[in-house]
C-alpha cells in the first residue's frame, strides 16, 4: 500500500472512530412517559429519580406527561412506541383498574406491554373532617355512620379511579352504604373535605401531610398492610378489625410489547440503581413512599393479579365508564 492509500485508510478509520465516539457520547434519550399530569404523586416520584436514572442508564432521560382518560392516553403512546429500549412508562393502579371500568380499551393491558419492575408504593389513608365526624378510629366511624347512613358521604378524586375503589373497599368493609361524590382530582377533593362540604375521603399520604399536622383533617387508618413511617401511631384498618381493607398506590416501570430481554435487563438494573441512590431514597422517605423494586417476572404476575383483584372490586361497586 502506497503512502496516499495508507493516509486515506488512516483518515477513514479516524473518521469512523470519531463518529462511533460521538454516538457513544451522545446517545438517544430515554423517553419516559407518565400517563398522569405534572405534580401528581408518580410525577413527583419519577422527577426525583430522573438524574439518578439518567446516570444509571448512561443516557439522557426526557419525561413526557401524557395525562387523560385515566391513563389511557399515555399508555396508548407507550404501546405504539418501538421496542428499542428508548421508551418506557411509569404506570400506577389505574392501569389495572381501567380494563374493568371502561367498556373498551385501545390496547391489551397485559399483552401490549413488557413489565420491567413494580418499583414501590405510596400508602393511602382514610381522612375525615374532624368537625363533622367525631370518630377517631374505624370502629367509631362504623358506629357513627350506622346512626344515619343515608346522610353520609365520601369523596374520591374521580369516578372509577383507584381512590374511588379504595373508598368502596372501606365502605364495604364497614358495612354501611355511604354516598359517593366524585371529584376531578385530589386537590379539589381535599379542599372540600376541609371546608366541610364533605365528610371523608381516601388520600395518598403526601397530599394530606400538612392538613394532618395542623388538625384540619384527621386520619382514621392506613389502608395498606403496614403503618406509615411518618404516622407511627396510626394503625392500619386490618389492625382495627377490617383485614379486607388492603390497598395502596403502586407504581411500575413497563416498556412496549416485545422489548428484547437484553433491554429489559438493562433498564431493570438502571431502575434498581436509581432508586437506591441516597438522594432518591431520602426523597422517597420524605413522602412515605415504600421502595422495593421487583423482578420483571414478579411484575408481570403482580399486574395480572391486580387486574383480577380490581375487577372484583369494580363488579361489587357496579362502576362503569364509557
């Protein structure tokens, strides 16, 4: 090979290495779809982990809020995405609820996704307006409601939401028919309970921490299996004699269907690392979130079981949406 040919080959090799280096240094971003609006519980959780997740993935992370129709809008975008490992979504309970409350979905909730991990959960509480409801525990609430059951009400953040179904679970356990009043969001619901327009409702812990501290709301019990770290004296409903009350807000990472196993493994490892980051752990603890990332297979089994469980709750409550 003469000098000019050698030089051309060297330049070509150098250019190829530069392009490879540029591609490695500036990878395509990870698109993280949130089927809920900004400022909601899962949105706050994911944004707290965004930097750590980008570091663990070794690629930029772009969060995209796509709220609407109880999570259907965002999930529809996920299932249409290419299974190339650059699009994931953080879903929550409504993903498992929707197949039972909507007549038809534009996707299969189990077969059109690839479960990666159920990352953790947020405890739910039943809260009351202390000026309207004298009860301080579940048994006292049950007795209070039985006096004039037709006059009482409870609020939810929307018809057919997990908050609505959690409320139905409590009311069913107490054995007292109480009127349901749906709202469009957690904020307006909490505001009206505090104002005395409504007596009680189910809420995620971060949404009512301030109100519990200043006494404008009172917590009756935790709806999950375990007590809440910031409220150690507040018993669960199970501890108060109502073991059938068992629900909390969970969040999970999923990808489009047919996501390659290598990508599932890569993303799963990055999620575990991100939520083990000390700053992320501190942020989760501050909100009383319980973090315990599952395996992909455990996530698949969990989502199937939750869909079946909520179908039973929806049927009992006779909830239907168009």
